[in-house]
C-alpha cells in the first residue's frame, strides 16, 4: 500500500470508527434503563492531518526512487552517458546488454554529437562522454577548471569512417585528395564527371554533398584528417545524425556522404579509399582497420572525469571486456584486439 492509500485509510478509519460508535448507541437496550450518551469523536485538524501524512512517509519509506519501478525496494544507480552520434547505437546496445549483467545499474544514453557529450562532461553533469574524436586541449582545461578533475580517455573500439554513395553510382574508389576537393572550401570537384563517371538515370551530374553539423565528432575528424583543417564548402546538406546522412544518400542518386561504417545499408555503397593516387585502395572493414591500412580509420572513445570509480568503473571495464567487445562487433564496428581488452 502506498503512502497516499495509507493516509486515506487512516482518515476513513477514524471516520468509520465514529460511525461505528453511533451505530452501537442505537442498538436495542433493556426497558427501564437510560440509554448511555455517546460522544462524537473529533475529526483531525488540518495540522494533525499534515503530521499524520509526514509520519506515513517516514514509516513506510515512501519517497523518490531512482529505479522508477513501482514497489521496488532496491534503488538503481544511474549512469549518465552522452555524446557521439556515431556511437549512439553502440552505446544503447551496451546499456541494454549491461542491464542483464548488472540489473541494479541503469545506464541512460543520449546522443547529440561528440561536442555535446564533451561539453556536458566539462560541466560535470554526466558520468561518461562518448566521442568519435579526441578531446581538444581547451576542452580538457575547461573540465579541470570546472570540476577539479582531468578527463580520462579510454579507447573502446574502432571505426572506419566510410564514404557513401548511392548503390547505383558507378564509382568504386576515391582518394583522400578527391574527398577534400569535393568537401573543402576552394575544392575544384563539383560534378561526378570530374571523377570520370556518369551517374545513370539523371542528366544533372552535380554532386550533392551530405555532411554533418559542426558539433559532430565525425565532422571534426574529417575536417582535421582529410580537409587538413580547411573550412567546408557552403551549400552542403548538414544532417543531425549519422543515420540521416546514409538515408539521404540512399535516396539521392547524385549524393555523397560520410559516416561510421556501422550505418551501412544495402541501399548505399561504401567506397574503397586510397591514401594517394598511387597507393592501393582499401575497403572500410574490420581487417583493414586493425591492420591500419584503411586511411581514415579512427578510435571510438569514452571519457570520464578522473579515474572512474564504483559503478562507472565497472561499466567501463565491462565495455572493454570480451562481453562488451562482442557488442562492438555486433553493431558493425571494430572491436579491440585481445591484448587491449580488460581482463575479468
């Protein structure tokens, strides 16, 4: 019985007791004897009711429960996890699987981009930030200034940053310089014919550039490692998430986009990438990422404030264990090599 029910029960109980007294006073009495006078009980005052309700809260233990489950006596510990949209599907899969391992812990996952997660960590409002790029020196300093703790970085997997085109696009491979010429300010590649191909079914060969918003770690990674820190050309279609990039490319025959390899679908093609025109072209896959031959592979990272403790440490250790790395592979990313995994 919850507090409210007990409170109502207490009031109605007093009221029923009053009625019971009146009913008893009306029972038949022997002739000649004076019927005893019954005194009507006083109803509780407003202050008395408040005191009774407060006592109910104390005695029954009613109050805020982190578990959110009605009737659960054991409280769940909540871990706040936010950041990279590239990693959001992985993070949600981790949280779901970990709930089977540690049902007393609830992991709440949010996306928004690496920049959003890092900004929240700087303020100390989350426990773990997911990032598809490294924290910048000024972000680390802001976290230390605001919280007194230095962020701790953990590599929890790898991703081959894939370049996507429509499945009917005849192009099969691309160089890093060609990607830069498509996306960077001042780049000279604007049409598919500039790359020596003709997209079938359309007379318009203008390349539709699909990109990410500036709070994305993927946006920052491509800008730093492929565009050499040049600004992006204006006029691209900037999407909120990795999934939206791939969806737009799949429905636009003349589009090109970039996103994590875990978002591939049958409706798109992932191009092989050459470091330079004279180098071999490599597919974005697990083997080439681990061999470090795919030119735009990157680490998947999580950050905590200082060395993690308690439930947060156990969760990070589990991410990096064999069990957690199976989830990395199942969601389409590249797991850590055996020697880099956390040991039970």
